[in-house]
C-alpha cells in the first residue's frame, strides 16, 4: 500500500452477510439433496429465496456499492475495462464493470434455480416443491430438469467467479476476499467510499426477506 492509498469502506455489513450466508446455504442445499434429505433441502432453498428477495431490494435501496445502478454498466464501460484488464487500472470501489455483470448472472441463475425448485417434482412424485400441485406432473418434471440444469450453470459460474478472484489476487494484487470479509479495500484516497443505506431500507429489506423465507418454508414442509 503506498502513501496515497488507504483502506476505504466499500461493502456494508448486510451485503457481506448476504454473500457468506448465501455460500453456506447453497452448499447445504447441494449437500442435502445428495443425502436425500429433501426437507432440509426445501428449508435451505426457501432461505436462499429470502436472501435473494433481500438482495433485490438492497440492489435498489441498499448501500451505494450494492445498488444495481452502481455496478451494471453499459457495453462501452465493460469493453474499456476489459481492454485495460492487464494494465494498471485503478481498483474498483465496488464491483468492476465486468464483475458487475457476473454478479447479475449469479443472482439470475439463483433466482431461476429457486423458481424452478418451487414447481419441481421428483420422478415418483414423492418429493416436490410447494407450487408443484399448481402444474401437471409433466410440467413439474420439466421444472425439475431445469432446476438441475440451472444448478449446473451455477456451479460453472462459481468456478469462473473463484478463478476471477484468484486472478485479481495473483495478477493484480487485489485482495477481493478480504474486502468481502471486513468491508474495506486499499484504494486511492480520492476514491468514493461507501454511502450507507438508510435504516428504514434495511428494516424493510429484512422484513421482505424473512417474510419470503417464512412463507416458503411453511408451504414447503
Ligand atoms: C440455491 C437453492 C437450490 C439449489 C442449489 C438446489 C439444487 C438441487 C439439486 C442439485 C437437485 C437434484 C436434482 C436432480 O439430480 O434431480 C435438487 C432437487 C430438488 N429441489 Fe432443489 N435446489 C435449490 C432450491 C430449491 C427450492 C427453493 C426448492 C423448493 C422449495 C427445491 C426443491 C427441490 C425438489 C422438490 C427437488 C427434487 C426434484 C427431483 O429429484 O427431480 N430446491 N435441487
Ligand atoms: C456458492 C458459491 C458462491 C456464490 C453463489 C457466490 C455469489 C456471489 C455474489 C452474488 C456476489 C455479489 C455480492 C453482492 O453484491 O451481493 C459475490 C461476490 C463476491 N464473492 Fe462470491 N459466491 C460464491 C462463493 C464465493 C467464495 C467461495 C468466495 C471466496 C473464496 C467468494 C468471494 C467473493 C468476493 C471476493 C466477491 C466480491 C467481488 C468483487 O469485489 O466484486 N465467493 N459472490
């Protein structure tokens, strides 16, 4: 870190908690199907749904760096960032223009997994999502296949996610993981730090997230 660099706060606690709880719950959801514990699976999935509902809200009303408008940039910004990737571009005070779209892809895949899971039914009709009774058995099976297919896509994207983080650590010497843990990143003093969200936005987001999770857990089991 040189003299004009300081560790600036860029990620608020809700965004960091969202990320690490999400990692644990996706892992648990994966493990629970592998041991055929579908009750636990639906609970984890419903909690993931609650987290995603919270994150969508937080993308609109959360801290400045968590907002979609802050990190979903147009093709011009993405291309010019990509061209300078191996150069000495300043580290981003949030998601960079390329990373921003990979975050959008990760969130979209997770939403698709949860959405299809709600309608999924297994081959003998014994295990099902809470909304599977609203559709035919065939549609439920298609939902189940898509649920599985989207999860394959997520696994692939998480590998890319981890490779990108490794690239930043090794090639660009940027500790993204530490920043996702303590919220702070070494940045030029002139960089824009996080502007925290209003407390009402956090309370409403928590109510929405908890409400979605609670309703789905209740309907699922
Ligand atoms: C991040 C969240 C989730 C992940 C990673 C996930 C992953 C998976 C995987 C890998 C399977 C096995 C698919 C197969 O091999 O057939 C599965 C099956 C299943 N999931 Fe999920 N799931 C998630 C959320 C949900 C949710 C929210 C529900 C419904 C509340 C759900 C309901 C089911 C059901 C009913 C099956 C059995 C379908 C079958 O065996 O064909 N899942 N899930
Ligand atoms: C199930 C596996 C994972 C999923 C689904 C996932 C998903 C995500 C998502 C959605 C974000 C955006 C955060 C936000 O703005 O809300 C993100 C960012 C991030 N994730 Fe993960 N993640 C996974 C595993 C990991 C692991 C294992 C690590 C650490 C080794 C990690 C490190 C990070 C870091 C450092 C960022 C911030 C990147 C940046 O600075 O732009 N992730 N991840």
